[in-house]
């Protein structure tokens, strides 16, 4: 039983933290709920920052998880614009940047991730951007519009999801775009070469230039403004703005300083949690981008054999925050929780919408099957190992995600011919 006089503190004002606070109230918790946000904006969702809000198809207010008045109505105490700077586990207290000290009975760390920085000369120039926060998106939106008006040049470091989505938005405004990527195709670590070429072709058709097999080494400028981006193969790319889209790092400093178990960066980083999202401290939980969990759905799959014993998975996508925050809240209330979601994410680029479910790191699969028409960009791709499904990506094909995830969980060998045949209902392949 949870005492009504207890205080539950949530550090992190993103989707995971906001949904955790909502769940605590929905589950009947009547104690204090304190939500600590280091940004001045109310909790918001991040996908629109590189999609609808950046392109102009979504209004700013649409990104927020709740209406601002909801927090007072739900008796959620908000601390906006105040980072948590110290965690004292012995005293069960969190100290904020202004010196405020807050006691907790149970604590949720939903501190998220932060964009990785380019470690090269020139990153202090005014035209160098990152995209993680609403303020970043507001600034970048204006930059893209200006580049479009002036035929300006945007160089993007990284052909991952953020880099490609921003490239699509930039081309929508009319900006010239060059993407510099060290791998041979976009999204190479996620999709492999088989599907990476699809996105190279898609963006190429819309006028995006790719420079594969290279990294940025310097950003040159004059009077504080960007002029060009240099690569390690001696090329120089004219640029008025540069976006660093080279991934994100989990924000673990608070947890690490407090002595919580963290995962080595080489293994994906993050705060180590068990299947109930509990950390090495029984009164502290973690959820969202920062949590590294032993997802049970991997057990018995070929992916588990491709990972070292005891390996965990840290998932940086929207669905993990949406579902992980509520799961952690229920665990904080003492409910028996086993967080076991199949990783899921979605992307929108030009006229292509897609959903990806599962986990198929390089070396874990031995076959990629296609159901549908790649040329028309209306298909489902399947990554398999020994006939067992590891991951599936539906491109401009809808209402199949649940079935794909059940096939992944089933772990049985599938008939490749039936899997690739659009005439065979996916549901008929269920074990």
C-alpha cells in the first residue's frame, strides 16, 4: 500500500515524466507528485520537432502532452526551468539549481538524452544547430525558412532519422541540402544496406546531395557566420548553416554521481534498470531514453545470441517514453510490472510514412524479405534469422504493426515465401 502522505518526485519534463505523473493520479495516488523540468516549457512530445512542427503543418500548442492548466487540476507540482543538480540517496532528496531541496519517498528519473556534439573547430559559429528541444526547433524552423527564401545551403552531419527528417523539411522550404555520412548508406546501423539505399534514392529524387564515407572535420566562417563545412577526404561544402545530427547520449550525470548502476557507453549507456524499471536503488526508477532494460521479448530470439550475456537495450524513441513512463509509475505504486514492449518508432519523410518494430542490429539477421512494391514505396520489409522474425518495417502500409509485433514475439520459424506474398494475410502466419 502507498501512503497518501508520501511524495513521489519525477525528474524530467518530457513525455515519459508527464505520462508517469498522469498515471500516478489515474491509479489513485493521493500523495504529492512533483515534476521537475529543466526547460521553461511545459512537457511536450519530441517527434513533431523534426516532423510536423518543423515543416509548419502542426501548431506549436499541439506538441504539449497536456494543457498547462491540467497540472494544477491534477495537483501536480511543477518546477519549470529548474534542473536537478544533485541526488542524495541517503537523505532521499533532490537539489535543484536554485538550491531548493525536495524530499522524495520514491523517485523517477526520466532525464532523457541530449544531442551529441561535433568535436571539431567551428562549432561555436552562430549557424551551427542541434535539434532536441522545442527552442531548437523554433530556431531551426526560422533558419530553414530563411535558407529557402535565399537559396541557402544547409549541411547536415549524419544520415540518421533526425538528419533525414530535417532534410525533408528543409527541402520543403526550398533550402539546398547536403548530408555528410560516414556509412555507405543512410540509416546503415538500423536498416543495413538493403533498405538504406531506399532512403538515399528518396532524398536524391528531392534534390538532397549525399556525401558518404566521410566526416566533418571543420566548419569555417567569417564574422561569426558559417561559410563552409570541410570533410576528412578533403572536400569543401558551401554552407550557411550546419545541423549536427550524430545521435544522442543518455543524460546519466545525476544518476552516476549518486552511485546508481549505469551501463557502459560502449553497450549503449543509460541507467541500468530491471524489468520493473527499478534501478539499483529500490526507491528509484528510470524510464524513457535514459533507461537501459533487459527486455524479455529478446529471450529465446536470435538477437539474444548476437548480444553479450546480460545485455540491456536502451530505446530512444517516442513509444518507449509513452509506455515506459506509465509502467514506471505503476511499479512505483507497488504493482507487479514487467515492462516488455517491442521497440517501435515511426518516421515521415516527403510522401513516405513508415513504422518500424523490433530490433535487428548488424550481424543479427541473415535475410531481408520484401512484401510489396519497393519501387512504389508501398511495402513491408522483414529482417529474419534462421526464419525467425527480428524486425519489420511497414512503408506506406498501415494497420499491420500489431501483427508484426506478435510475429516477433512468437519467435517461430516462418515460411519465407508466405511472408513475402501480399496475398497471404500476415495474421494467418501467427503461431
